C-alpha cells in the first residue's frame, strides 16, 4: 500500500503563488508516475501536471507556463509550484501516484482558493 500526504494549499490573491507538496510512503516499488489532479465544484477531476520517475513531465494546457511539477525520488516527494494563480485555478488539488495513470493511489486533497 502507498500513503500520500499533501500540504501547501491555502488562500491566495490572483497573481500570487503557492507550492504544493506530496510525500509518499509505503510500497514505492510500484510507483512510476506521480502527479496532481484538481476538481472544482461541479466539474470533473482533471489532470493538472504529471511526472514520471525518469523526469518526463506533462501539463494541462491551462497551466502551461505558470505551474511547474518536480519530483525528488530520494524523498518520494512531488511538488507543484503554482505561479500567476487565477481564480479559475480554485479547486481541491489531489496528489496521485501509481504505476501508470490508472488504478493508482490518491491523497486526501488540499484546497486551493484564489481570490480575485
């Protein structure tokens, strides 16, 4: 089993920055990809950014150029640096870890609220 503990959410004004962290523990041998999803009220959960164990990244088009995902494999931790935040970035952000992008493990979620 894998446990994911997120931190770093909060309230910020538009244009501000936040950094999310997700520390993983447990059976890490089964983990290749890690990433962040988000879900806003009334909307489906969507992938924000992902990163493989080799460092390959992918981003949702809406956050490209503003968000940066990184990973410290030694610490089993993934980070999401969020800059130039917009009100539409307001959502619950969930950490994900798995062998691939299906059937993996989820964190409990952390609220990010961007005020205009």
